[in-house]
């Protein structure tokens, strides 16, 4: 009877596991201590407008009418539509009563119809606080978003099963760190770059170990991701300094500077690069660590250099597609900016070197450089860990035997550049074929 080629990959030797634990555990402790030190003790007072009461309602009637002429459009009226909408208020002091409100008009205004679930804002006349009125602010989106989230979760669990459930837990942990530590910390005036690195490291520890388990392979991915994050931070600092970026490259950043003057927008730009790189880095480092482990499991006779070269070929293919993913992701998030560039009459050289465009170029380039560095870093570390202790684990009565590869593994190794010398194919094996 032939050998079992479907067994799980063997665990790392005890000595290797102890070395990894002695490396990873102190890094995790440092991350936790840094999180506690940087944790916001108070929240900065916002200079924005006070909170306006918002209530839910349902549109029961809509009456449209021609818009009155304005100085800008004397012949056709305003941008419209104009008229009144009757809304059944469902919350607040006027709950259960119908109220009339102007139909929203202007660019970006919601278009309402009978039966729409909408959100009302309560307005008070400054001259007479007893006089109140309502305006339609936007549609209620809670119910469709809940159904979309349920579909998202069901699809992940149905396909990934327990691993998918762990991925959902990691996603929840990521949002908890972002909303509970990173954003409040930056808003409280902490250094954005330092908060982003510490927060990303905390997310990385929780998500990777929760999703992939506490194994040597996961620890390799953690170390590769952490090293790449630090390198991305250093490259981002150098690139933004060389290009003299201030962080005021977008209207959102300018508005934020008016409401929260303590926020360092230059550091906020670097923090965005770090956090935006984390998800792609996790993908690359986990893939590289798993590739090295599976190659070593398929053929224990591969040397450390052979493992590194074979896994690096996989990493090159992964990087080639991921680089395009990064650029397209930033382009998709910046479509209004790109359209503005098309309409700009300035020369292309001036547009590309302007603050808002240079910011996007630096963001994409730095994230890509950090991603490229993650491949050799993680692959080399995984090759060292996978081959460590191999001699001690060899049988005492002879050299380690080389298992005969299955057809699927032969195809995989042929795609990676061919099987290494000394690996016997099925035509030279005395074992019966499966």
C-alpha cells in the first residue's frame, strides 16, 4: 500500500517553535503596551456645528410645482424639483403627526417618492426658538444595509465554514481597533503614524492568529507583515518629506483641519498609507508562508535555497496581479479627482506634480514597495523555519527518504519550473501507482 500523500503538513520542531515564540510574544507585549500608552484619555472638542435632532418618517404625499425664477436662472427657475412633501413623523415630539416639508432640491439632494423611508432634521428659527420646521435629509438605509451584511456573512460562512466564521471575527476585531483606538487616538492629537503602526500591528496579531490558528506558519506571516509595515512607514516618511507633501491635498483634509485643529494631517496621510497596505500585506505574507510549507511538505528533499526560489516564483505572479489591484483600488476611490484632472486646463506636468495628485502617486508607490519587500522577507523566513531541525528529525537508521510525488504535485512543480534533481518520478518508482 502506498504512502498517504494527503496528511497535513508536519508541525515545526519544538526548538523552532520556541524561537518563534520568543520572537513573537515580546513583539505582541510591546504592541499591547504601546496601545495602552497611546490610548486616548480624552476626546478633543470638535469645532463643528452642534448635533441636529434627526427623526425617521415615511413620505405619504408629494406635490411638485414649477420652481420660481431666480437671478441665476431667470427663465427656467432653479435646478429643482420644487414642491412640498407630506411626511408621517415616526419619532420625536411630533411622532404620529403628518408634517409638510419642502421637496429636497439641488445637486446631491435625495429624490423622494410616496412610501419612501426618510430621515428628517429638525430646524429651529434663531429669532424664535419656539418655531420649528423639518427638512428631509436623506433616505433610511439601515434595513438594506442589514440585509446586505447578512448576505455577506452567510456567504462567507457557507463557503469558509469555521475558517469563514473566524474571518468574520477577525473583521469585527479590525473594526473594533479602528473605531476604538486608531480614530480616537488620532482625533485626540496622538502621532498618527505611530498610532497607525501600533493599531495595524494589533489588528495583524488578532486577525492572523484568529483566522489561521496559532502555528509556526502563521507566526512567519506575522513577522513578515510586521517587518513590511515598518518598512512601509519608513518609505512613506521619506517619500512625503522628499515631495514636501503637507496632507492638505484633499477637500476632506482641509475641512478636518477646521474642525479638529490638533490633528497632524501630514501624519494622517502616512497613517492612511499604513492602514491601506495592511490588508494586502496580510494576503501576500500568508500566501508566501503557506506556499513554502506546502512545497516542503510535497518534497522534503528540497533545500532551503530551492524552497526560496520556487516560492518566490509564486510570489512574483502574486505581486504582478496585486500591484494592479492596489492602483485600481486607489483609482476607484479617487474617480472624482481623476475626472477633475481631465477637466483641468493646466499642462499634464503641472497636474501630476500638484499636491493632490502627488499625494495619490506617493500613496500607491509606497504601498507597492512595501508589498514587494514582503515577498522575499516572508519567503526567506519561511524557508529558514521550514527547513530548521530537518536533520534532527531524520530517521536514525539512514538519510531522509524522498517520497514519490503524486501527479497533482508533479504538475504543480512543473509549473514552478520543474521538479528538483533527485526527486524520483513515478516511472522510476517501485511503488504501485495510486
